[in-house]
């Protein structure tokens, strides 16, 4: 931990003083001597003991340099954190998002809500059923009528990353509407997206929980003008919204029948399973959206019922905590060996880093231990030619998740065999390294190996198994948040930048209303940069 941070710390929350934590610290003292290859030699049944299979998904963690004793101590830490109780609270609709006084019920969207559960006087199951029926009818009418050829989804963060990932991962029927996603406030994004499209055959979905997100509203206004410039009033027919703020959506001009509701208990980065998934239903069919939910529900059930030592998201979380807190690993790589999962690393990056990238626990105490790692990644085999050099021979040890698909969705069997062979070879190389002759004669060719590797295999890349995969990571992140005593469901770290951006915009353009009265002037560096940019902008 950096010394600079220590003087700002409040008293410890006691986690690092717990006997379970101290047992793991003792384990860590001898961990550098543990060689995964030797663990396999000592126990030929290691793979059988260190993998879990579930309904077309296999999770192998046998290539992590951890012993059965370490895993036992990690499970003890989870029990001491009352993980099972926190899990049950989440599924029951208890307000575990304490800083915002909200329940966390994205799992309910997968039909995992207890019967009779109500939030703010509303029956949760009834709300979900009504929303799904609205989505089904609307998506089927769009597909049946054939007027809409292109759907442009305007949103940022969760409402963008999740639907983009799923849309690209699944194969839609021929002739279905094409879906485009606009997130960046850089005008290039929406300009390039709209250029080849026809207004009378384009539908816009404005996806914003608050209907106040700066980037989304700016892009939405541009889209509205584009439609109405082509034909006055066209935006009324060709725009829909997914939001919890019906009033502002209607004021913007969205027809009430085309507003799909969200609720406060649906977090943005967990909103894929809600009406935010509308573009998936339009492009791939509502049955595929339901299959996505069904896959996630399978993992919900597994997470709720499997023993902790055979619980995939729990094991994923515990391994991550071990490497982060006891092996000083600062990053984690997500490596899908499937081109259609190219967006997976960015999706997991947001869910993980926005959830657990925090230095204050749920009681407001500054933590004295590391929390969420940096998440990055890319699709194999491209990633092999980008950053794998560092994974193999860098000075940092970076745990990695390899995601493979057993059955391809194309007919090029030779391609798929080479893809799978490449993935498995990398997992072996990361574990075993290369220290034997002739490597010892050339130090630059030496691989130490012993890098922690998990392998996740999907039987096939369909909506059901994709839902399983995404829910696994959601629950893994939840578990780590509980172990680190965090509130994984707020994101106060992104709020200050939004406020300051509006203040700066007000200074550059007094017609813009600031978010607060008499905003302070920015620091000299920011002020001079803003002046330079503004002069360049107005003189262009």
C-alpha cells in the first residue's frame, strides 16, 4: 500500500485483523514456493477436484497455484463475512445498496424474485411480467411490419455495453433489423452512424435510467432533429425510451406507449436483463431474450443453492481475492477465444471496476487493504499478438480467465481446431513456463510460468449459455464486494466529473445552466487548458 495513502486512513474496519485473514496471510508466506505443475504431480486427480461442470458450462481452476488448504481458508473467510446471509438479503429485496437506500434486484428480472415481493408498494413480479409483455408485443410488431430496417440505441455505460455485447454475440435471423449503438458524445460517433441510414426506416431507442445523462441527451437531441428535419413530427413515431423518468421522456417527445419502464432497484450496469434488452428482442427475437434470462437464472439458482466449495462464482471470487490481497496482483485479464465475444472484456471491466473500484467500505471506513483490480482483455488470438508477452514474461503476475466455446457457429472446422489449440496452449504455457534446455542458455527465452489461469468452456455460444456466463461474473463481483465489505452497487466516483464538466461548460458558454450556484473557478491548469481549447474551437 502506498505510504501517501496511509495518513488519510480512518480506523481499520477489522477485516485484516480477523483470524481468517491472518490464516491466509500465513498461507501467503509460503505461497511463492507453490508450483502448480508440482501440484499436478502430487495429485493426478487435481483436475477432477478443481473443476465444476454445470449444464453445458465447465469451470476449471486447477491451473491456479493454490492448495486445498488455501481454498479451505478462503471458504472460511467467506463464511466469516456472512456471505450466504448477504446473498439471501440481495435476492429477498433487502436494501443492501445502503448509500442510496435501494434494493438490488436485477436477479428478479430473471424470474428469481420471491413470490409476493414488493418494493415501494409495487409487486415486483407483476412489474416484470407487464414490462416483458410490452417488450414482446413491441418487438414482434417491429419485426412483423418490416418498416424499421435499422435500430439506433442511444445510451452509455450499462445500457450500451450489455446490449452491444449480446447483440454481437448472438446470430440473428436473416432480414431482422440491424442494430447500431451510439454512446460517445463525440459528434463523430452519431454522425458516422446516421450517414448511411434512412430516417423513415430508422427507430431510435433512448436508454437512460434518469433521462438526464449528458451524453445520451445530447445524442438524442441530434437524433430527434435528424428525424424531424426529414419529416416534421417523425420523431414521435420513430423514438422509444427505456427509463425510470417517464415525465422527462414524455416532455422530450417520446410517445407514452413507447416508454419502457425501469425502477430504482435496477442498477445501470446490471440493466441488461430489463427493458434495456429491448434491442436484443427486436434483432434476435423475444424468445432469445428469454433464453438469455433463463441462462442467468440457472446461475442464480446455482449461486443460491450450491455449497460454497462447489459454487462457481464463489470460487471465482475467492481466487481473485487471494491473488489481489495476498499475492499482490493488480490486474486481471479476460480472454474470450471467440470473436463474437470481443466486447466481453469491456462489459466485465465496467461491471467489476465500477462495482468494486472503491476505497471506503459500506460503513464509511477507509479500507486498509486492496480492493478491485484493473480489468482488461481482448479476444484470442488477437490478444496473443498484443499483450500476452507481458502475461508470460512481465514483472507483474496477472491472473487470467480464458473463455472457450466448444462448438463453433460456423462451418470452418480447421479454424476452430486451431483456435482451441491456441487457447489451450496458452493456458499450458502460462502454467508450466519454459525453464528447461535450451531456455536456460538464453535468459530472454525463459518463462517462469506458474501464472494463475482459469478456463471457462461454453458448450456453444447461444443466448442461454451467454446468460450463464454473464451472471457468473455478476455474482463473482458481488461476492468480492461482500468480502471487501464494500457497497458494490453505487458509483459515486463518477459523479464529481459530471458536475465539474457542467461547470466548465457554463464558463465556456454562459447560456448553459450550471449544476450548482456560483460554481468555483477551476484550477489554473484546467482554466488555461479550457481557454486554449475554446479559442481554438471558436476560431476554427
